């Protein structure tokens, strides 16, 4: 059974998940362990993964082939079965590893990557994410869902077939809490939503604005941690991604398509992480928070120091990035 | 001039340092850019680096060759010259990038690595760090000094010649603040130092204890983020590393030597980060804090997701690590 353990000093929860050690990538000093030749996400290999939780089919194709498929992670960091139990061990705190760990296989085609998707393909992925969050939040043991995408070795991907991961947690992780608390403090002080204030300022001066459409803006954030880091933020107040209407997903797909194309034109094939920053599951109506998407290209191998210290040195100012991307004609 | 920028939501400061982009490693999609053939840290190449700030010589050698050399970073993230100025930009906050960025070259021998150092070599490095901190803390603009070591590509090292980095900052970084605040809260609640409580508990039960000597313990921490993560903590109350006496540095060198040997026996040649967690420069006597050293081997490339989310999944329980390391005969 996986276990959640809390650092007694800074309150950070860590998942201790021994089953993960069985993964093909395993522990290795080698910078680039060979990737498993068999692609478990390929059509025809569905027997290599646990049964799908959700499948979207191409209804127009005679064979009704699938387009997006959500499956449980074969090496889950957390499990749905069991009882949520908190326990003290001397001065330490731990918790049973209740939760869910799913994989959203974004395309049947192993050579097609998210940065090359068309708007329809992106939209289908977004719909699958929304549907899984809406389903999982009915389990009231779950407090937060992490949605993230690692693409490329430098970004931590071990499977090259395009996919997104979902981890549902019985706690709100530290980084999300900090963001929520920061936004709450700003709201108490100013009586305004900090994200909407940021959007206002970025639209007014434009120097960090990359692109916009009626529902979203994409900016290079003022305190960017990484070169070419971008945020996509909805323009209307909305704390929870899963409350998006269909038309809002369409505009999100449009801006994500544009942003990924711009990044690819600027950087070539690039490794990156995408993380959905969302409200806690049972708090969909927070007035001070705004769900958003953070895209962080991984251009240099700097992970070690930064994930150890939480401290970032970025050689590329966001104004330079935004200016560069704005000038690209797609 | 480098600039410090604060994220308006979570309060994280980022260094925007455009000069860093000129480094040989630069921006690249390639996982392993070729390392510069010329080793600027080699004896005879001293003209390739800025003049040394501190040098320890081998007084017994006829040529008086150097053993440890501290130099300014050629591509500094922060600079000592200039005025410390805070400024608002709309809702954002920024600050001039005042500080220092130094490199401690740990050995003249490019083929000798920290994990293979003998106790005397380790002690000399520790002495140099202590001397630099004691010197820099006289500049009252500086609030915190980060001391960290990246060894190996997976740990973010771009220079294979064994070295440690020093970054002096005009702010206390977020992660340090969180640790300090967590320790302070525990102290207010329990009227005890959390680190000393941890040491007590680990010595009593022993399952996460790796090794100890009269002045220090080495443990695999309860909420380890990484497989084979180890902490070295002093047994006597001491918030600031630079207040160590010589005999305390000797015992620190002894336990570090042992810990690095154990890790190398367990893992072979391995990539790792070492970070000194220290009290803020002007607060050497905090009763609730304990300086300590965190060693995090980088066995898998998982940095992307983790540095984006602050969330960690660790497949190897610390009890297994400690048990394994305790059984190794050196």
C-alpha cells in the first residue's frame, strides 16, 4: 500500500510508493536508459494496460477506432481501494496512499505529439480531463487533482507516446496551498482577484503578453522561473477548470494550439512540462483564485539544484520571450 | 544588472540574470551538450578565471601549490557592486540583483571527485565555506547564503571539475523561510527544537539512522523526496554553520566522508546535489533552527514534474535505504 508522509518541518507531503520502483525506467545512473520498445499505448496493445476508464471513439470511422483513452497507471503512486487513515509515528505524520493515478493517452498515433496536435485533438484531451475530474470529485475523500504532462526526456518523460497524467490526492499539496493562500491574502488586502489584476496589467502594457482570445490570455509571467515559461489564464473569474463550458474549452484549445506552435517555432522540438493549477476539488467557487495552465519548457538541465532549493535563476527575461513570440507569424 | 523578481502570488523570488545565457552550456534541446574541453579550474589555467578571493595552499609542497581556491563566478547571477533598491512595477515587486556568486574549486585535480575525497580534503572545503560565509555576512545588505553542490549531469552540473557554489542573496529565499517558519511554529507549540526532536526519535528507534559520531547524525529522512536522500544534522543546538568550531568541522568531515563512501558503495558513481540549509546571515542564534546538510542523489530524471509542482513520488522507503547503508562495511 502506498503511503503519504509529511515532512515535520515544512509540511511537504511525499508519496512513498514502492511499486513505482518496478517501472521499466527504474533506478539508473545512466542519463538516458533505453526506452521500452513495445508501446503499450498503441492500438492493438490495449491488453498491455489495465482496462480503460474512459474512451472517446472516432464515430465516423467504420472500425470505430479510439481517439483518446484514459487508463489507470500500471505503476500507480496511489490507489482508490482501502481506507483513508491518518496516523502519527512519534513526531511524524502519515496517511494511507488513497487516491488515483491515471494516464490520458492523447492519441492512437505514437508519432504525433501534443505540440503538433490540431485544435480538435487538443479539445478532446481537455474534454477527457474535465470528465475525469468531474467523476473523481464525487469521491469526497479526494481533495486535489494534479494534471500534468511531461514531454521529452529532460522533462521527466519515460514514455514517448503522447500522454497526460492525473493524480488525485487526499490532501491539497503544498505548492497549491501556497498559491491559494497567496491569492487569498491578496484578495483580503485589495478585495480583488490577483490573477485578474495580473491580466489587466499585462493587457494594458502588453510587454509580457504573448497572445489572447475572447476567453484567455497567454503571458510570459513577470517572475518566470524558466526561459519561455508561459501561463494561460482565463479572463472570466473561474476557480475550477472542470466548471468550463464547452465553448470555453474550444477557446482554450485554440489558445493552447497557438502557444504550442509558437514555442515549437521558437525552440524546435523541445521538452516541456504542462501543469494545470486548479482549485481544490471541493472548493469550486473561490472568489480569489483562478485556475490556469503553466507551460515550462526544459531547455537546460537545471532540475537538480532547483527542485532541491526551490530557487530559480533564469537567464531570459519574460519581456524578451513575449516580444520574440509575438513576432512569429503562424 | 541582474534583477530579482517576486511572484505576486506565492512570493517566490526569481533571479533574472541575462548574463548567464552567455555560459558555454547555453540553451539547448540536446540532453548532453559537449563539455568545454578546457578546464578553467586546472592549475595553470588560473588566468581563465577572475582573481581568487581565497586560496588555501599546500604549505609542505616546494611549489606551494593550491589545494582549494574560491573565485567569483564568471557568469554571475548576482553582483556585489551597486545599490540595493526595491521597486514596484504596477502590482509586481522587484529588486536590484545585489549579492555574490562564487565558486569553491575543491581540488586542483580534475579527476578527483568529492565522493572520493579523504577527510582532510573535505575539511578544507568546509573551512573555505565557513570563511567565505563569515566574510560575506559583514555586508549587512546580504540576508542569506545558499551553498550547494551539483555533481553529475543529472544533478545540473555543467563543469565536471569538483566544485561548490555560493550565492549570497539580499532576501531569504522562500524554501528557507518555509523551513524556518515550520521550525518556529513547532518550537512555539512544543517549546522544543524540531530537529533535535527528530534526532532523538531517530536515535531511539534507529530504523532511519545511517551513521553517527559524537557531533553529528546522518539519517534517511522520514519524508524523503528521493531514493537515498540523506540528511546530516549536528547533535548540539546550532542554527548557523559558520559558528562551527574547528573540532566540529573535523567531525563533520568525518561523517560526510563516511556518508559519501556509503552512497558510492551502494550506487556506484552517482549524480547528486548537496545543499547546506543554514540560518539567515544576521540570525545566528535562533533557538528553534538547526543548520544541516541535505544530500539528494539524482538517480532518475524526474526533475521536470517535481520542480514544477513541488510534489514528490519516491519509490524507495527511507527505512530500506538506511538498513541497506548500515550493512555496508567500509
